[in-house]
C-alpha cells in the first residue's frame, strides 16, 4: 500500500533531468554538498591557503649579504619585529585604532539612539540614506577630499580664521605628537578621516541593538524611580553593549589594517599597513612584511574571541 502511494505521489521520470531531480530530492545532503563544495573549496584554497602561506613566510629570513630569502625555519624575523622601531609602529597603530573606535562609539550612540527610538517613517528612511550615502562614494575620493579640507589653505583653516580661533588651531598643531605643519599632515588629520570613513560601520550595529531593547524595560525603570542617567547606565547601555562591540569590530580592524589613509593624510611615521607595503615593495623583505601582517591577525583573533563572549555577533 505504501509503495503504491509513493508511486502515485512521485511517479518515476525517465528523462535524465527528471531522474537527477528525483535523486537530489531523495538525497538533499548531496545537493547541499554540490552547492557549497566549490565556494568552500575556493575559500579554503585562496583565503585560508594564502593565510597559511603568509604565516609560513614569516618564519623565513632575509640574507643580509645577498638580500635573498633564506628558506630555513627561524624566529629571527619575529625578533626583528620586536625592535624598538617596529614596536613603535605596532603601538602607534593599535593606539590609533583604539582611539578611533572609542570616539566613533561616542559619536555614533546618540545618532543610533535617535534612529532606533525616535525616528519614524520618512525620518528613519532619511537616516538610513544619510548613513549609507557616504559608503556609495569612492573611498579614495573621500580621503582626497578630506586632504583638501584639512590642508593649510583648506576650508577648515578658513573657518577657524573667520571665528578668530586660528591661534587655537596653531597651538594644537604645535603639540609634539598630534600636531604638524597642517591638519592634513598630522595624526589629528589621520584620526579625523578614520572616524569619518568608518562611522557608518559603528552606527548601524548600535542602531540594530537599540531597536531590540524592549520599550517596557525602559518604562519599568522609570516607574521604579530610576533617573534617565540610571536607566541609561543599568538598562540601556548593557543591552546596547553587544551592538557597540560589534561596531568596534569593524572600526578597530579596518583602522588596524588600513594603509591608504595614513599614506594620504598623515605624517611620515608608519602604521602597520604602510610597513607591510614598504617591506614587501621597496625593501623586498617579504618575511618581515609577513610577520607584520601576523600582528593584526593575532590582535583581531583575541578581540573577536572577547567580542563573541560579550554576545557581539548577535547584533550583526
């Protein structure tokens, strides 16, 4: 009886396409393997394979006499990575990434809060348009535009001059670490451009996390006598923290590996991305360039592990 019912529901088809369709219907795991096999194989060979080759290159060294790569396992390249000059590059990059992430979170939170809790209808659509619009323009165009804005003859200097605050800008540029001849060749300018370029990647995860906060929790806090500051500290901020951490994954990692912004807007002191570019290009020191690239991989691996424990991936 069962055999007859199955033959009525699924009559056997004689064409090749029909038989294949019946086979895949009866064996869905085979179809899944065929669909996912090629992209997973590509990912394994191209992405993971390149990372493994990169890691392997970092354990080689450069012959100081011939300048050729010595293909013998050694930790000499990592010892070279720990010299004062290279440690200064790593510390400078990590500090910049941390500051960009912190300031981006502070600026993005009220914007995301307004979009999640206050904006409705066309205003929410306008918010998404305003946040996403900078992502539609060319990355290089935005960076070069900021270089012109921050230049000594740029609009920002003109604005300070009209407000009779040029002395304040000059005093800031005279500071040893953050200053320079102009904002376009200073760490301050690099910082401003980093914050601007990566800001959408911080706003959207926070906005998504804030939309998940139930309104009745905020109302309950108010009913129990909680002040707005207490509600923010004990209710809103802890629930929005996964979104902040999720946004920080983008801002921190993108700042950590970027070399174009420091190359165009900033001083002559290198960041990790610039060091990798210089070592594999001009210097031809592939092992040291590979060792430099291992640094952000290790840092982001630890960062992602901590972010996962804080539930940041739930806000992506």
